[in-house]
């Protein structure tokens, strides 16, 4: 079974609302999921991030948020250098577009996509989210 198949099988075959906040190994480090719960933040407090080794499949289980999206080519500056152990860098971008994320929609972010999750949609609210990480190589 391919990595993509494993990722979507996990999303399809699990009661997402019953999953605990933790990491779930689907195929070792090739495919895994994390469940998180957090309070959304103001846009000015959010940071764009990018990954090099993993593709993100993000699905909001409960609540709603805004996710910023911009091509990595629109990077203006670095807020935090790339950390290979965590596969993440934080950056600023020229022109980001905002997407509404709520239950029933998922987003896929590739290494060439800078994304800014966790922004409030109107009022701050609690979001429960699953992020499935799919290794690129």
C-alpha cells in the first residue's frame, strides 16, 4: 500500500472525534498523524511555516480556523531557521491568501507551500485538528 493510501485510509477508517491528542504511527516515520487541540490566535501572532521532508494533510475535526497559504517562492524573510530534526522553518511571505478550515474540508501542503495554520475566523475558538504527515522521499 502506498503512503498516500495509508494516510487516507487512516482518515477514513478512524472515528476522528474519538482520537486522543497524541501521535499515531501509521507507517513508522513514513506516514504518521498527530491530533492537537488549541485556541486560535490573531493573524499578527501567527507564523508561516514550511517543511522539506513531509507533506501535511490537515483536517479540522472540531471548530474552525483560517489557514494562510503562500508559495514558498514568495518568502520574504526567515523568522526561525530550518530545523531538520523537527522538519520546520518559520518565515514571512509577500502575499498570502487565507483559507477557511472547518470539518468536512482538508488541505494538503507540499514542501513548496508555506502555510500559516491556527488563525482565528472572527472570534477565537478551540480547534481540534488532525495532521497526517507523509514523507516525501
